[in-house]
C-alpha cells in the first residue's frame, strides 16, 4: 500500500494524482525520471479496456 510517510521529501509532488481515483498503477523501468512504460503498459491498458467493454 502507498504510505505518504514512506515517500522521500524530494519525490513528493513529482506526479499529480487525481484525488477522486482510488487505485493507481505505476511502472518502473529502472531508469531515472523516465515515464516510458513501453509495450507492457500498452498491453495492460488494452486488456483492462477490453474487460470494461465486456461488462457493459
């Protein structure tokens, strides 16, 4: 679970998170300050989207 006390002071405020959302998925490719989450994230988003369409 995310604990704001465990986040270093230098990292606080780095990303803006939508306060009305309850869950987030972050990807870490091991490089510093990279937001490139590559093919895995695209595949995951596509599969999540397909699941949402099936429930409609």
